[in-house]
């Protein structure tokens, strides 16, 4: 349907509507902004889907199963909402932050008293960033167990891995900006890892931190990456990711549609044999003649398992978005983002921990050779994840028919979780084993 058709279909909008709202809806200004009719009919909803910019991201109709929470747990959507919250709060913080070693820490302190809602916005920004790392990771785990990375979504999985790496880079570059002891040493530990890459390790580390030691050049580089390069890259790749989800369709089971074949979508009573008693059809049958029993064939009525996106999915998304915003706001009100003393290269805090999402890596490093633990294992893991859809040739999507892949992935996942929990909660000064109930050395 062309835009012109949509416009024409809008001709009669508000004709029957009395009063001020009718006049408003009939006005040229209104109709130039909202080209679709407001009628709540199947046709009206379809036209709204075609012609509204925001609804256009969605298909007009979706399989009913997409509405179930357990299809995706809305994790991809929640990741997107968190990213939006980060963009908005980050923009606010940009107005008061100077990426200079002399000023950054003071700006952070000023947020507490000298800037309207400054501390709250910083808190929300920080908790949203931590949550985004967690939720994006969980989204990846969900996609894996659902087998949703299989044909035709292989390359969207690869885009997903890029998004995960970008999310980590986002969080890590932001970590340095408060320029306090926590920031300084977490980033020192993190960037020291790069040194272990054979041949290019040292030059890469220099490029990243702009010298031998973290200082003004590092702060400026991390700032530029955090507020310009990474947002631009993430927005671009996220655009392609969502566009592909839209084009490939949601990976839910449907009868004879898409990558997920036949499934137990309930068949309606139409499949009942045609020679069944007339009462079965509500008495709506006529006897037209006497024919051979064999000449009557029972044909199942096609099943329409779709519903309109607007309002069914859109309303759910609005609720989830508001819920996500409420959670990060509550976290921001309840817990303040940490700010330790001013960054001091001469005083190493004990323990100097990397951010929690790299604590598993730090734990590995404490046990193995740095080249193995810091470079070879993470690089192999990233490569295995990137190429997973091409290595896993089994077309089945149900977990029970993918025992090898599911077992391997579950082992890797458990290892990563155990290492992260140990590194985050059970390590103290000198990387000694200290249970969290004896002393809490968790830095967020
Ligand atoms: C910034 C991070 C990300 C955002 C905002 C995001 C967003 C989304 C959204 C909104 C969907 C639609 C279904 C849903 O709500 O779950 C989706 C689907 C998908 N995502 Fe992501 N995603 C991100 C990262 C990832 C990662 C890390 C992976 C995997 C490595 C991934 C792989 C996929 C795949 C394969 C689909 C299609 C599966 C389906 O249709 O059920 N995404 N993503």
C-alpha cells in the first residue's frame, strides 16, 4: 500500500466524531501529522502499522506466541530500553563533566550538591550500565537455548556478539571517567591484560591508554570512545540487528512456517470428519444429496495464529519499558554510585579488582599463565561464539535434540559464572580467598 493510499484512507477520519476532538481529528494539521485513521478495526490497525514511524519497526501482525513471556523473556527489548536510558542520562551528565584529570573528579563531587538531580542521574546511569551488561548476556544465553541462532538468523547472532562486545567496551570505558581510585585501578588491571598479546600487545596498550601509564591521554581517549565512537557503532549495529529480527520474523514455533516447523498449535474443530453428526456444526449443514462416503474429504481450515502488533505487543512493550525504568530509578534512589578518593597512581588499593564482568578473567589470570588465561582462552571463547551458528550444523532447535551443543555451552556458562562469582565475591587483598560474609570486597 502506497503512502497515498494510506492518506486517502484517512479522508473520512473523525467525520462521525462530535465536539472538539472531532474537529481536532478532522483538521488539516492533525491529519498531516497522523496520516492513519484512528479507527479500532482490523483495517484501521493495519493502516496504523503501515504508516506510523514507531509502529513501522514492528510487523503489522505477529504470531500469537510472541506475546508469551517465555518466548524471549523480553530480554532483547529490555537491553534496548536500558541503552535508551543510558543515552538520555549520559547526555545529561555530559553537560557537567569535563574529561580532564584536573576537573573530572571535582565534577563528580559537584553532582552531589551543585547539579539538579545530578547524583540521582549518575546513579541511574551506573546501575543501568551494570544491568545492561547482565541483561545482554542473558539475552544471548536465551537465544542459544532457544536455538534461535540457526538458519536464517546465523548472521544476526554474529551481530549480537558484536553488540555484547560493544556493551562491555561501553561499560569499561565509562568506568574510568569518575577518575577516582576505583576507576583508575580497575582500568589499570583491565588494560594490563592487553600487554600479554604476543607482538602487538605493547603497541596496542599504548594506543589504548596513550602512553605507559593511565593519564590525561587515556581519559580523553576513553571519553571520546564512550560518548561518540561506541554509541555510533552500537546504534548502527543495533539498527541492523533489529531490522534483521523484523525481516527474519520472530523465532517462534508455528505450523509449517519459518525455521521452526510443525508444532502443536491447536487445530480447530474444522478438522473433524465431514460425515460427523450435524450437531457438531451447530446445525449449520444442509443435505444436498447422497454420495459415496469416499468422495467427501475433510480439509482442515487454515489456522490464523497471528494477532495485531498494535495493541497486543506494543502495550506489553510499554509496560516492560516502564517496569525497567522503575527498577533502575528505584536502584538509583536506594544505592549511590561509588566515588572513592581521587585517582592516585602511587597508592594501589588492596585488592585492585577489574569491573565484575572481567573478574572471572582476573580469577583465571591468578591461576594460569597470563598469555593462556588473559589472551588465548578469551580469544578462543569469542571465536567459538562468533562462529557457533556455522560450527553447529544440527538443524534441530529443541534442546532435547541438541545434547552436545547444549552440554558444551552449559559447561562453559557454568565455568564463566563460577569464575565471576569467585573473583567478585570471594577474593580479598593479595587475591586471597575471603568469603563475602567475612569481609565484603565487592566493587561496582
Ligand atoms: C545491545 C544489545 C542487544 C539488543 C538491544 C538486542 C535486541 C534484540 C531484540 C529487541 C530482539 C527481539 C526479541 C527479543 O526481545 O528478545 C533480539 C533478537 C535476537 N537477538 Fe538480540 N540484542 C542485543 C544483543 C544480542 C546478543 C549479544 C546476541 C547473541 C550473541 C543477540 C542475538 C539475537 C538473535 C539471534 C535474535 C533473534 C532471535 C529471535 O527472533 O527470537 N542479540 N535482539
